[in-house]
């Protein structure tokens, strides 16, 4: 289900289909309504029932990793990795994956474990986790190895209207031709506690106590009343021992940070050393993502087109084989617009995209002439000290400046069914299917349809 207030809080405001009425409804009413299948670099969609036979490890081979298809039901990737690591009695840093998948879903993705765990995985039984197509490999799966993700999603609780089918067709046609803002979705910031970017900002500002308090004691109405009370009580009384006992054991990160502070009073910086490296990275990246989202919104609010390039825009040429963004970039209107005709054609043929900066420690904003003044306006609005971009954390974590497509077009977008909704009597349900490149959010397409 959508939380519009949370979306606005992370800079998500603009629609590409503003002129077309949304159909309403809800998604993720059940994890069964949200199916995510990873697309490999070869363009193959991982199917949930795939379970091909492969040889076990060979003594003579140079295979050092066990790679398999992980099917998970209603679990996030971090939780699944922790569960697998505990079952195999190995550290989580021996497990590799290419991307995070939605918790409220049925998903299939490639996972690698360092070492020979072929026999153990064949026998392993964990509720709501399934291990298929287990095979030895020389290299592990790494972040970004997948080409993208394929989605099959059911939107429910739709009011039946006379022009509903026409409306759906109009939305799909518009999204297919124009795409939608390539916002980072709420998953990047925390679906229930939309504050990862706030924690990340405090870390970049070296304000570890505020970062800790935001992570542990700040309450959000989207959490259960019980958890809100536990956080609030700790904020008021500061009783770490009591908090450690009453925080649910499922809240591993909070409990580990509280325990560390019990053993190392006032060492707020050290509490963050208890977090998995990937999660710590995600907090910093969430702040960068927030700035990116705000730049899209600020651009449109300043009357600059979301779809058409304007002088000073940066255009990136896409890879011929995989469709990935390349380092080949041109500034629209540069050299007296000499290349503009070719860039316009490339954009229409889906061979190029307008990109905006994801600002890191080595970003040269002069490379983004149109967006440079908007970035300066934004950090002034947000009261951000620009010196944080030259701080130690960004350099230590190698968060260099990069760029990201401003809009994205879905691949193969179609609706398969518009039928009576069995879950909501007298309402309609819509099943849609599409694929997106890696790093793009299906929820951002859904918000265009639902509004």
C-alpha cells in the first residue's frame, strides 16, 4: 500500500502521467500478489520452478563458490542472508547477492556462498526459503550483476468505473512511451521507518549520537504502537538494559547497537560498527538517493521538462547489448547544438537517456550545467554543509560521483487481467507484468497507475 506522506518526505512528488486519472486500489495486499524474478546478465528470467541439475564440486576444478537460485517468501534479503548464515554456521560476509528484493513478495534471485556448500544446501530445510539450481562456480554473484527484474503484480480493491479499462490502456500507453520518474523508492529509505537518509546524513556530518538516536529512539506512526512505546521509553529514561530486554529479538540491528553502547558508554560511533557492512553502505547511499529524488522534483517544479532535454542536460548513450548506461555522455546544446539532432534521435529510439548526478566526493558539477544551480539551490534549502561531500566516509566507502537516468521506460508492460476481485467483493483487480533495469523500482511505476 502507498504512503503518500512518506513519499513526499523522501522527495517523491512528480508524476509523468499527471493528466491521466489513476485507477486507485492497493498493491501488496498479500505477498502472493507481488512476484519478482531476477533477470541474469544473459537476459534470462529466473523462474521460480527452475531447478536444473548440476555437478557437485570437483577436486580438480577451480570452483570456489556455491551459487544457487534462492526463492524467498515474505522475507527481505538481509533477513534471508542472516537465516542462511545461521543455519550453515558461517558469517554473513561469505554470502553474496546482486540486489535486494522486496520483503512482501515471492522472489527468486541468484545467491553465492564462498566455499563448497553443495551437499548442505541440498539437505537444508528452512521455512519460506527454497534452494534450487545449486551449482559450483569460479566466481560469486556480485552487486549489480543482474540485468534487471521481472515483475508480475496484482493491484486490488479498484473501484469499478465505466471507463476503467480505457483508463488502464491510456496509462500503459503513456508509461510505455514516456516512462516515469526514476525515483528511488521507499524501500531505499525504509518502508515503515522512512529515515535511512536522515541517519546517513548524520553519519556524513560525523554526528554519531544523533545518527544513533534517529536509528534507535525516533518513533514513526507507521510502526506498531508497541514498538513506538519501546523506542519512546528508551528515549525518555535512557535505560539500555531494559531496552535490550524488551526490544524484540527480531530487531537484531537495534539490539546489537544497544548492547554495544551498554559495554562502551558514549561510544555512539562504535555502535554503527555492529551493523552489516552492506547496511551501513545503504544508509550513506540513502542520503545520496534522497538528494537525487529531490533534484528530479525541484527540476520539474522549476518548470523544466521531465521528458524533453533542455540546454545543459547531460545525455548518456546506452550500451548496444545490455542497454546499460555508459560513460559516453554529451551535453545537450553544447558546441552550438551540433550533436542535438543525433541525441534527439537516440532518445526517441531508446538508445540514450537524460541523466542526473548522484553526487559523491569527486563529482564535478560543471559536468552538469543545467543541474548545477538546482543542486546549489537544494542544499541551501536543506541547510546541508557542502563540505560533507569531501568527508572521510564517502572516500573510505568509495562513494564516487556517478549518474542515473532521470526517467525509465518499462519493458514489456502489459495488463493480463482486469477481473472481479476475490479479496475485495464488488471491487476489481488488475494483473500487470513488466521488466525494469536493475536499480529501478516497480513501486514507482505502480504509483503512476494508482495515484
